[in-house]
């Protein structure tokens, strides 16, 4: 048992910290720090900066332009990036699709798609959930019928995050309606410029159209865009989900939230007393911090096992449940800390479209929207109920 | 002991529920929130006609209600339908005018009851958080005039009101209990600037700047420097209203969720068949019933001596804050993604429930006040 990072890991941390200090644009950092909404151009800028340094694809092999970082290095990078309020890089191409292409795609597909993820030419989104297939993902109904050298796709996807910015979508489609539900699914890559693809934004509880419905009406997709074998898509989908669950604990994000919360509690007063000195509020903050300290180590236990080659299994479900509960609690505390200043809805300020100062102190404008937005954490990527069922079966053996 | 409503209150509840079910669709409400109108004037006039505003006042104030249970009955329906229109100002500012006003000032109450005038309470300030006694806005005599200077924040329905009931300090330091007066300020008085916005839950609000606002002595509501007690009493009535409103929103959110658990199928069966969700729904029902009892306790003790009233106000607001968070979060979670969409009513109930916790003291604030009152 040794809780210390190795010398190499510490040197890596220093290198990352220095680079972030030199590279992260101030304006971008301020947007993230204040919980403002990032525009498409903001996200593209951050990707291009990471790509210029060769750090955009932490988990890819170097042969394809990746860093080949192990799980501990990735963890260090995420921790440092969150600490200085760097944007997150978008996972859809980088850590969802790419691992599937690397494991199951053809070499042609890797050569065609991976470089375009890095250079920003392709913005990917995820076509998994459907109105009737949420927690029960294998119930997907979107049909793909083979006609010569094309698939013709008809159906609907939903909850497609940032699909309004995307030009490519990876989809789970049903290719064999007669097989058992997990066995008739294929993994298909679809160019969203193809006639018949329609995107409709969905405004969420925080007032932002973060997710979309994507409709497919007789969309002709070249057969070469099938990943792996027909009807084997469920295997690839599950593989993707385990990759999605790396960093699922969100420890870095929670640390950044805790920093912001302490900053606010050290400035906002209730009844003449700073919140940080109010025994009741301080106790709640301390409890969240204690939970987070333990979570950081629980996360590292899983991460370091993964760095030694053991694939994270049902343990990632544990990280997801507890990690999201802690993160949600922190956003709840931040909202409460703001008192009545959490009330106003200030979309112009949050969009950065207005130079007008926000009502209330720093962090007030985003406090309630962020709290509401983060309710999604326990819903997406396999709801916390689904994760508990996985734990029940895979770890408890019940 | 009788937990049944009087015939009159039951009739008001039924009429109001029918009217809102008929007229107040979620789509209309969303369109209203997206518009620049603070509220729907036509609906408001109809609510006045139904007697909703009259029920906020006692008979000797020209109303026909005014008791805690009148507030409870009306606001439970307000919460169930997510009403945006300014019923709460009638309780807060309207209640203060009725309680403290001289004959001339009380003429406004008749207009409020008729739905032709909105008076908004302007008590909030940047440094005050939830403390009513924290007043930095000043009221200084200048010859025959009284001059107000300061910024009032989070003035609910400030956009759309014709009159403000503003707290201002005549003597003492920022957080002193004495020295606070209340003033009737027509919004068209020179020096008054109302900057409107909407809150997260769609309720119109405003920041009001009072810059050398010259009033006459006739604008003072009640005795000079003695406004705090009346303000606290009016806010206790306001707390009854918003606690009952939260109760209605909880009932509505719970009903939506029960229906969804029965309809939504995953893994080949309605998700309501999963015991993991059934037990959580049962816990929610228990909490909502507890919330109802807390509102009843407050409504029934509203006219008790000050400390008794305050204990029940804090108990109810604390419990409602906790139950409201539970219901909002659990209903969203059990719905999944659909519960987070603006198109679906649940997210609106969740927003209202959450924002009610940020009005007139959150669950933490009232827990501390409860402890202090019990210790005293």
C-alpha cells in the first residue's frame, strides 16, 4: 500500500500543470469557472489546442495520434484540467467511438475517421437511446435494411447530446428484427448531411437545448460504414459503455465544484455570518468533502487496477452511483449558498451574448441551472438504478 | 377536531381547480413564460372574478376569507396548476396595506381584490439574504417630503406592479430591528426604476432602484420605524401561501410520476412493477402527507401569538423545503430524461419547488430559526 504517486507521475503532473497554465485561454477559463455555456467555437478551440500539443486523445495508441496514457496519467490530466477550469474535451468521438473503431473497426475505417476526430473535421454524436429504449437500451427499434451496397435507415434517436453541432452520428440500428433483442443490432456510422436526417433540439430544465432528437427517414448509408459484423452491434455497444465509464466518478469535476463552493461560502453571509462559519452549512460542506476524499481514493483503486491491465467491470457502476451523488450534492449546496440570488434566470449572461453584469455575485447566475442540469448525471450512461442492478448481480451475486 | 374544509372553502377549491384545469394548460403557461408579458392579464381578471383575491382578505378588509385555511385552499390549486399570475402579492403587499393602511390607503385593497391593481412587496436587498431586518435603503425627511434611496432586489412581480410596498430605514444600523418603515411607492414616481426579469420558475421578478424618490408623509404605511413586526406577520402569511403552493406542486409532480410508472415500459413491463421504484414512490407519498400536515399546522396557527406563529412557519418551511427537494429530484429521476425536458410539465413543477426553497428563508434558515425560537 502506497498512497504516493511515482516520481514519473509527479513529473507528468508538473508538465500538465505548466502546459495548462500557458495554454488555457483566460476567456475560456472564466466561462467554465462561472458555469457559462460554451459555444461550439469554444469547444473547437479547446480541441485544437489539445491536438496541437498531441494531448487530445489520451487513450488512443500513438500510431493513431494518441497519447497512450495509462489510467493514472489520464486521471492526473483530468484532475489538473478541472482544477484550472479547463473545458472538458468532448467524449463522443474521442472516448466513445474511437475505442470501438480501434477494437472492432476496419483499418480503412480507422484511417478515415480517427484523423478527422483529431483535426475537428468530424464532430460525432451518439445515436443510442430511443423514445422506447432508455435504460432498456437493447430495445432499439431504428431499422436498417440492406439494399445492395447501402443500408436504408428509418427511425428515431433521442437525448443526443450536442447533436445540433455534429456532422456524424454513430448509431445502434436493428438489422434483424426476428432475432433475440440483443442479437439483431448493428453499429452504423451515419453522415448527418445525408438526405433524410433531421435534428430537433430539446430544451431542458435549465433552459438550454443541450440534447436533441434525431430522425431518420429513408437515409441511405453506404454499407462500408458498418462497424464490425452485422448483428454484432450489442457487443460493441457494451464495449463502448465500459469506456464511457472511465472517469465516470467525475472526481475532478467535484473537486472543482468544491473549490467554487468554498470560495462562495467564504464570501456570502447569512445573518451577518459567513456561510463557511455557519455551523450548519459548514457541516454539510464538510460532509461532502469527506465523501469526496474517500471517493477520490475509491476511484484511484479502480483506476490503478485498470492501469495494470484489469478492465474495470462492475466497480465502475459503484463509481458512477457514488460519484454522481456527490457531484449532485455539491451543485445543490452551491445553489443553496446563493440564497435568493439563485432565483433569476439569466440566459443572456450564461450564453455570453450579453456584456451586462449578472444579477447577484459571481457564480450566482449558473448555480440553479447547473444544479438542474446535473440531475442528468444519475440518468444518462445507464441510470443509477441500472448501475445498482449491475452491482446486485455482478458483485453481490444476488 | 375536524380536518374537513368548510362548504365555502370546498366550493372555492372545486371552482378554482375546474377553472385552472380548463384554462391553464401547460402549453399556454409555457407560451406565457416565453413572452415578454409578466403574466396573463385576462386570466388574472378571471381569477379575481372567481373570488381568488377576495379570499386573501378578511370581511372587515372587504374580502371574504383571509384565514390561514383560505390561503391554503387557494395556493394548493395555484401550485397544482403552476399559476404565474400575481396572487402572492395580494397576500404580501396587499396584506400589509390591509393590516396597516389608513382609510385612504386601504382603497387600494378594493382594487387589488378586483384584480385591477397589483402591489408588490419590495423587501429584499443585496446583503440581506433572507433577513427582513437587514435594510440599507434609507428614508430621510427633507422638509415635508420623505426621500428614499436604495436598491431593492428580488421584488416578486415588481415587473407588472403599479405600486410597491418598500421597506426603508429611518433610523439605526443596517440590521437593527427598530427603525424600519414601510412605504407605498407608485412605480411611476420619479426616481423609481424597475428592471424586470424572470426567475428560473417563470415567475416575474425585478430589481428596483430608488434614486432620490420623493414621497409625502401620506405614503408611509403604519407607524414610523415600526414596520418590522407587520412585515414579519405578512411574510408568515406569505410563507403559508408558498408552502401550500409547494404542496400543490408536489401533488401534481407525484401524480405525473405515478401515471408515468404505470405507462412507461422497459424490460418488457411497466417500470412501476419494479420494487426499487415502488418503495421510493411510497416514501414520497409519506413525505407529501407530512408536508400537508405541516401546512395545516401553519395555517391553523397563523393568528396565534408571534412566537407560536413563527415556530410553525419555520417548521413548515423547513419541512416543505426538504420534501420539495425530495419530490423534485425523485420525480425527475424516476422519469428519466423526459423529466428534464422543458416541454414536459414535471420540470416546471421541479423548478417551482426548488425555487420556493429560495423564497423567504430556505430549509436551513428556518431550521436555525426554529432552534433559536425553541431555545428562547
